[in-house]
């Protein structure tokens, strides 16, 4: 059991680590149109790059937004948000290839998360807007007249599917909810608010819930089911079980709270199934805590029904927890090794459960056989034969 807890601790440390991915540099790119841009930035997600020229005296910004790995079945967008780093309020440049093979590039003000990317005027002037698609790389060209005097802008970039010539809603997980940040047009310094702060919060949320609901809860159940079989472990098994489940519940509530916070900060982005299961888990976990306080004594007439309730709710929590953790993996979209690591932990716990189930049944059956042998009545001499085993006694000479 100590080695199992050590494994859990090591996994929690590993899962909280962040990793960065490398991509080709924008500085080595040459435009086929012989256009030259003095500055560029490798955007952290969605295989995107921004090239620009900025004239601070006139506030003229000439940009080329490149999005690689794109097919004709997708639209792309790059936007400036004058008020925040989120999608809502963005002034977007949209481009995609139409069914007849021609390119369409237009402007679209984003007023809410439930947008259909309809064409409209932006809060600033845009000229020379065009787009190209070649070798799975879509490029948007434009000249923007910025209305503010600050050289730092909030940028948002995105891609999504097409249905005919109509843009559809983009994915609401992984890189598609991390593609936002700030950019200083003079220094070239940038920060990705979506890919750093929010991703860190999501990682914390995922680690807390995976370790608590997804690992500690099953370990606590194993302790209760199998350690109590051994009389030498009584009452230690109960305190270990209660401690493990209490720690899991406290950490799990912290993970649940971070999830609610993330939801409140991501208006318009909803993961209904993940959220609903999370709320159910919190309610069932809280019921288990109160059930512990109301636990009848062993010889109480309601103890049998309390045991049924406690086991049913407990196993339901474990099953729902594992399901929701895998839904979380799909939302967070981490490296495959983290998902595989969790699968490995769950498989190890399952194998231990199978082995312990067989061994404890063996112990119980053997114990009952021994107790039954002890309880057999001893036959006195002279009955059923003189020696108690059905044989006559030897007569002395």
C-alpha cells in the first residue's frame, strides 16, 4: 500500500509539469509575393505565425497572418480585440476557400461567443484585405488603421470547419481555446494568455481531480474491502479508509471549485456532460461524508441497509470519477503519455483488486473451515465404539 501511495504522489508531480512544443521559426519564411515584413512572431498554438510592419507615427499596421496545416474545408481568422484578450469583442479578419475554388476574405465583428462570423464593419479601418491558400497554408494579408495610440494589442487567432460556404463553430477544447494573447508591435514581445494562465488553471484542475476522485478514492475502497478481512488490521483499516477518503474528498472539492472558476471565466464555452458529472460527484461525495457521521453501530438493525447505501454510492462515485477524468482528458487534450499513465495506474489498481479478491476469499473460506472444525462436538469414550472413532477398543489381556 505504501508503494501504491508513492506511485500516486509521483504521478501527481509528473502530471503537474508543463511542456512546450517547438515549431518552425517565422524568421526563415520568405513570401512568394516578395513582400517583406520587418517583424514576426511564432504564435504558440494552431500552427500559426504573424508577420507585420508597424508605423507608429500613422498607426498603420500591415499584417500577414499565416496558418499552416489548413485544407479547403476550414476557415481561419485573426483578430484584434480592443477591450480584452477574449474572443467576445474581437474585430476579426476571416478567410476561407469557397466551393468554386475562389478565396473569400472579409471582416467580422465578434459580439458574442455564439457567432456565425457574419460579415460587418470593424471598429477600425481595414484595407488591402486578401487571402491565399497554397500547400495547406492559408495567409491573410491586410492593412489596419489602428484607432488607439498604444503599441500593444490584444490578438486572437482561430480556425474551424466549413459547411459549404458557411463557417461553423470552432472546437471548444485544446488549442482552440488557448489561441489568444497580447502583442507589442514595437518590441515584438508577446504573451499567450490563453495558453499560459488558463492552461495552468486547467492543468491544476485536472491534476487535483485525477489524483483525488480518480486515484485516492479507489485506493480507499480497496483498503476498506480487503484489509478488514484480516483481524490484525482491525480497526486500523477503518482509520486508513476514512483518512484516504477524507483527503480525496477535500482535494476533490478543491478540484471541483477550480472547475467552477474556469467555467465562470469561459463564458460561452460549455462542457455539459463533464460539468454535470462533476456536480453529481460532488453531491454524492458530500452524502458519503454525512453518511459517515450517521453510521449506525454494527449490531444496529439499520446497519445492513446503511452498508448497502454506502457501498452503492461509493462504487458509483468511483465509476463516475473515472468516466469524468477521461472526459477531462478529451477536453484538456494533453500529451498522450499522461492519459496512458492514468490508464496504467487504473489498470494496476484493477489487477490488485482482482488478486486481493481471490486471496481474501481464500482467507475467509479457510478461516470458516477452521472455525467449523473447532465447533464440532467431541465424542466421549464408549459411544459409537469405545474410542469415539467407530472402532472397538483394544481389550487388555
